[in-house]
């Protein structure tokens, strides 16, 4: 009976659209309706590609400017930056632990306590990273090395501030994951996108630190 009703509905749609002669069988329709990737899964790669191009442009500008400038000053990187590197690496580890617990929680049909502890730890480490960057900026400024002091310092501030702003965006993504998890509306695609973005921020910072260490 269900099959008959379903076929009748298909015939009705086919006649209404005027394409009933070209309508494939029901089994073919099922094969044709392949699920498209979630917007979060597609959008995150667009975002990461855009960020990559932005920092690639910054890198190219830095290399060209340093090669043609006689007023390029060498900068001793504040030690806090190396500590910040350990913090952001640790945050990636805690986020993977959080993802493992959340995946198990979602697989068990939300039985038990909502596993937000490791997410909160990751969030705290992210804030600690940004605080470390801010301390480095204030330390350099107190020594007389501001944004407009020299072109080399300008590049340092542009690279580190731009990265810190993107980290803040990642913190916003983590906050969204926590909110949806507490409301039982979290989708795995959103969790995967937030995790991928955060790991990318960690890898990007290690690249920037190496670049600053080599060029400054």
C-alpha cells in the first residue's frame, strides 16, 4: 500500500512537471539523491584557503621588503612567544581529547553527562595564548618598539595581531560548539570544522614563529 501511494505521488509530480516520460524508476531516484556535504564541511575549506592566501601574501611582502631594505632592524623575540607555542600545541591536544569524548557521547544517543570539560580547558588555553601575545606586544612597546618604530616591527605586529584575531575567531567557534552541545543540537560537521580550524591556527602559529625567528 505504501509503495502504491508513493508511486502515485511520483506520477502526480511527473505529470505536473510535464516530464513523466523521462522519470527514472524509484530505485534510480534513490541512487540519484546522494547527500551533499554539510555547509560547515565545505565552508571551512574556503575559510582556510582564504587565510592561507592572506598569510602567504604577508610572507611574500616581508621577504621582498627585507631584501630591498637597508633599514631592517633585527628583533629579539620575546621569550613569552615560545611559551605561547607550547600553550597552543597543548590546546590542540586537549581539543582532540574533547572531540573523542563528544563523539562517544553523540554515538551513545546523548546518554550521561554532557562532556564539556575538555572543551572548556581548550577554550582557557586559547585565551591564555592570546594573553601571552598581548603581553609580548606590551613588552615590546614598553621598550620603545612600537608599530611605527620601524618597518620590521610593523611586520611583526601585523603578522602576530592578524593571527591572534583569527584565534579569537576560533574561540568563537569553540563557544558555538559548547552551546550546541549543551542544547543537544551539535552536528558532527560543526565539531569537525571547529576542530580543523583550531588545529590550523596552531600549525599557522608555528609557521609564523619560525618565519619571525629566521627573518628577525
